[in-house]
C-alpha cells in the first residue's frame, strides 16, 4: 500500500495543474471584460469547459472593429446580433458601450432597435451606459432607461428626450455626458435637479446656456468637473462672460473646467465679474477654440485665470478663424497692471495653434510673471507659420522675465 501510495503521490506531482480552468468566475470575468467582445467570445474554442465562459461578461463594448467583423459575415441586422449576445449573458451588465457611425451597415438602426436594446439592458442592471450616435438622424431615447435608479454613468449623443411624468431622477448618477435635445426645453433644468450627486458634466452645443444656468447646472452642488461647448452663431441667443462667471460662482467644488468656444459670440452682457471673485477649488482649466485676438474673449480668459489662484494646469487652444463676429466684438483687451498681479500655483501650461499675436504674447508674459512654481510652458505653433514668424515670436519670448527659477519653454 505504501508503494502504491508513493507512486500515486509522485504521479500527482508530475501532473500539470490547470490554473486557468480552476480560476474563480470573478477572475475569469475580470479577464474577459478586458478583451474586445469578439475575442472574448472566441475563448469558447479553448476547451470544452470554456465553451460558455464568455457568458460571464459584465462589460460590453461594440465598436467599429466589431461591426466590421459582422459585415464580413453578411449579418443582415447587427443590432439583432447584439440583442442575442446580451440575452445569453448570465449576470448583470455593468457597462455597455455602443458607437454608431454613418457606415452602410448601420442603415438598419431605428428607434425600434434602440428601444429593444434599452429594454433588455434595463433588465440587466446597467450602471454605465454609452451610446454614441454619429449618424445624421436623431433618435428618440426610450423611456425604459428612466426607471433605472442604479445608473451611475450616462453618455449619449444625438438623441432627444421626452421625460416621462413618473421620472423622479437618477439618485446614484455620478457622471453625465450629453449631446441631446429635450422635447420641452425646461425639462433640461428639471433633469439636472433630479440628479443631485452628479460630479462630472459634459454638454455639447450648449446653445441654451442662458436658460439653464441658474435652475439647471447651478443646482449641481457636487459638480467637480464641467465641460461645455458653446455654438450660438445659428441662434439669436449669445453667451455672455458674466453669465459664465455667475455659473462658476454657484459651483464651489469645481476642480476641472473645460470651455469650448467654437463659433461662439461671447459678449460682456450679464452679471459683472467682481475683482474679488475667486475660484479656489479650480485646478485644471482648458479653453478650446478661443480667439485671443478678440478683446472680449481675451479679457474673459485673463480674468478667469487671474481668479484661480490654485490653478495647476492651463491649456489654451487658440482659434484664429476671422469673421465679422470677432471684428464686431474686437473691444480693446484690458491692460495688465503690475499692481493687480498676484502669485498663481501653475505648474504646467500648454498653448496650441498660436500665431504670435500681441495678445498671445501678453498672456504668456503675464503667466511667466506671476507663476513662481511653473515647471513648463509648451507652445505649439499653428500650421502654416513661417520660420521668420516663429523666430520673431521666440525673440519676444526671450525678453520676458519669469519668477520661476526652473520654468522651461518648449516650442513645437
């Protein structure tokens, strides 16, 4: 018996252990969730006991690669395939990410397709939902979603909402990224009010900024990151610098701010910004497609930067598009007085698409003069700038005094 026992013990030591097969389901799910959906499903051919392991998936990302694969297999309607995959999954779906572009194989997408998808997902405990509709056709978003109280992250593009009267909000929603329309414009403010925990908000084409600033965004008291894009050239409304300052005053916890001024008619109207106004929590500021040659925009950028004493990172992407709009609003920018300069905590500054204008140089001079902790300023020239223009710009930079002993200026 001892010999047999010894032989058996020796054999067991030689037998390879199948660590992968013996892993707990939670670890296998964690691994599968990190694979593209098509690769996760291919694991079914590894072994017999892996045939249905892919049904443990809790995160689904349907991107361009997935749809390209379906197209090679002559699938008539890819959204029927997606629905079948979802129905085969055993557990809850934590994350669902769908990108829809205008390729031919998306021609089948209808409101009914979206309705069916949301109906299935609403029964699967969805918590993180992203649907990016890049087609020209705006779709109606189903009302099933408004009953999902566990939703934490929502990102939607090119949909319109019709809030049901029974909707009382998303009490657990933390992040919201919207490029949508509401059937009734006042519903936007109501929607924000019913999402009290939102910390991250991004909105595209915010042409109705003036209407929702107080009863909408301003009520999101927990907001830590805000991204807004203004595009009001096609509307009668304009965006005022005073309105933006008034909005920021109502968000005491805001740490990151990104404003995109694509074709924005920024004016001085609205509430006046007081010199005593400061935003001490703001640490990251990004101003995109802003014309520093425009007096109103330059003044706004200067006042905003000066109002953020604890700012650590600043990014400015200049917009050099010239039109009657900027000529019309080309008020003289403020003079930078040494008496009103106080230290900033800036560590890094990134300028993009600069052309070397006087206002651009004035802003850089101001930043160098009041940023004792500055590590680096990166300056990227706009395309088409000649060598002589770059050399002239550089020679002007060398004249500026800087209070930081280690600040480096890198030119690209």
